[in-house]
């Protein structure tokens, strides 16, 4: 049995699910895209190729091997995109919570059944159908569960609105001893620079009490100000609209000190090293074309 344990984003990683780009399927049509950045690349003829994405994911797998992290992979579904394992489930403490995601992606969770069956039954959680949630919107920070959401009346008009208010309430009921703090995110179906697909696309805490933040990703300025006050302005790495578009906040922590980052994120990676972090650089620019990066393609199961 797997003894799950996730309390935050930065404790030493011991076990993780890494998505897969094997048999990723044909390039979608623009109408089939779930996010504006994928759509942009489909229309431009620059949508990523399977072989390139496989190489990028293997680079991440090598970093995990270097740090002695146990890596699980989804079972391969032929001709199906299984890169973004963070979307389909997430772990809070010792609970494995199935995400209620876009109906077209329901098959993805079936590919994790070999992991699901290794978890004690009482720790397998399936939320009610009306609770829409994806793992990229859930960020754990010890006593806090930060949740990205969109609660306006036009929620159903946005394919980019992935987590609703009912899911936020469900998390509060599941974890009454935690503070569940919701953040309203900016959504756009067509402009990737005005769309925070998930909370981790515009915010992520990293080791030593620091965080990466993009102000415009938040619909309510008070939410952004709350984060500045919570972490302290001196601990915030503020990213621009272009950097959010490149997915600068979607790095992944192996520990308090070690962060996997995209090799082209020069400004961020230099800052991280100045702060004392070890930065493991990998190529991930092709996968980023689908509006997801390192955190999106990883699902942590055990941290010390």
C-alpha cells in the first residue's frame, strides 16, 4: 500500500506520477483545444510533436532518478493525451482525490488505476459530480489549501474555468482543520496572455518561504495583495504577462532547495540561484505550447 503524504509544495519528494507523451494522438483541431495557447499553436501550425515531448518528459524523469524519487507513469491509452497528470487528481495529506475534469478527458483517470488500487480505500476520494476541480488549481501550503476558482455567472461560457465554488466548499468540508483560501482567476477562451488556466499558472510557492506571482492572473486585486502580505514582498518573484504566458510560475520543487525549471527561463533561474536554490534545468518549451509545464505534468504522492 502507498502511504500518501503531501502537506505542501516543497518538502522532499519521494514518489510522483509523471505524465506521458507516448501515443499522444494527432494534432487536435482548433475546436478540440481545451485552452487558448494550444489553439494558438494549432492555428499557427506549431503544435508540438510527440517525439519532442517524449524527449522533454524523459529529461524530467532523469532528474527524478538523480534525486532518488520513485516515478509512476500512467498506463498508455493509444492516441490520447496523457501529459498533464496534475489535472486528473491531487493528494492532500493522505487522501487521493479524483478531479472532476472536462468530460472529454474522463479516460485519463482510468490509466492511474494501478496507483488508485495501492491506496487504502478510506483514502480514495471521489467528489460529487457538481464539484468541478482540477489539480492545477489546488496548492498546499501547510495549514492552508490555496484554490484557484472562477465563480461568476458566466462560468459555463469558459472552457478555461476549471474549478467552481462548490468544489471549494467540498474541500473545506473534507479538511475542516485547514484554511481553504480561494482566489478568483482571470479567464479567457481565446487570449492566452489574459488567461490563468489554473492557479499554478500565475502563482506558486517555492522553498524558503518564497513565491512566484503574476498580478494580472488574479481577477480581484485584493487576492494578489493578500499573497504579497502573506509571503512578504521581498520574497516574491513577480513575473510579467509574457513570462506567465511562457509558464514561469509552473516550475516544480523536489525539495526546499531543489527546483526543476525550464532552461529558457533565464531571469527566473538566475534569481533562484541568487536565492540559494539548486536549479535543475530541462527543455520543456514544446510541452508549454499546451498551456502547461512542469507542475502540470507531475502529481506528487509522497513528500517527507
